[in-house]
C-alpha cells in the first residue's frame, strides 16, 4: 500500500481544510516546493496535490505553486482541482504531472473522463468525494443525488488508474478514516481505490492495511503528517511490511 502525503494549495500556500470548508483553512507551509522536497526526502513514492482554489473556480489557480513542486522533486505527482477539460489535462501532463485527478467533471461529463483515459493510459484518476454517502462536487460545495458506487461503476471499463475516495465528513478532523465504506467500495469495483479523509495515526494506517486485499492500493494523509501525529518515513515502512 502506498502512502500519498498531501499538499493542498490555497492562495499559494500549503494548507489543510476542516470538513472541506475553505474558511476553515490552516496554513502549514508557505513554500510548497520545500514541503514536497521534505516528503520526498522522507521516502515518499508519490505526492498528492490539490489546487483548492482551482476546485472552486473550475480552472487552475495555483499553477505557480504546482510548478514549484514539480521542479522540487523527481517523485511522481498526482494533481486534482480545477481540471475540467482536455486542454487542462494535456497542459498538466506536459508540465510533468504524472497523473491528473478528475472530480467534478467525472460527474458532469463522464465521456470526457473516458476519452482522457484512452488518450493518456494510466495517467487519469477519478476523485470521488462523499458527503453522507452522496457525491459532492464543485470543491465540495454541492452535493448530488448520486452514490459513490453509482459513479465509480460508470468508469469500470474505462481504464481509470485509481479511484480516490474521500469521506468529507472525516476530512481534516483526525476522526479516523471510513475504513468500512472504503473497503466496501474497493470490493465492489475492479479499479484500485486510494483512501482519503480522517487518517490520524499509524493505527488508522494499520486498519486500512488490514483490508488492503479488498482493493485499497493507497492512502492519502495530510493534517496528521503536518501535526506530527504521523511520521512519513515510519508510515511508509509500516505500509510496505
């Protein structure tokens, strides 16, 4: 199982939100490139980056910060937030992003996601964010009537590299991941699932690892790392055992 240390970008800085609320942002580092470098030096195999402003604006906003991360590290970067069309997908992949994460557009235009998967094999992930079990979009500001599984099943044969499943009700509050729901989703689909939201300790990572055979390929952690509750090197070692 792979650990994805998270860098969430708001106004050019590394922040963590509480329950997905932009007004509940805590700044942890004003130098995203330096933060990415620290993660890479600790042994991170991937870095997870989200342009929070972009998720709300529907277009890239923190481009300069993302580029500083790409220049700072050689480890692969996956990026989400504000990627809503083919031109933006192409732009980021050309700039060196290894994998783009499509969220809102996956609900609004599934055909675009499927076309992108064909054009860029292995380089497109779908981000499914859930609030009360229903898919949330537009930077988590809107909740749809579609369930997480309903949306995930739309892409079963599309060639999506991973489904990144975030439980918004757990995100940024260190309440522990929704292990049961994540494992249930992973068992119901063939696409690998990356767990996100609520990871607060090495014990949480052990709990996810215990159900990894369901199809959970990785886990994203942000606030717990910044707060010092999870040491990146220790976590990577635990997940690799």
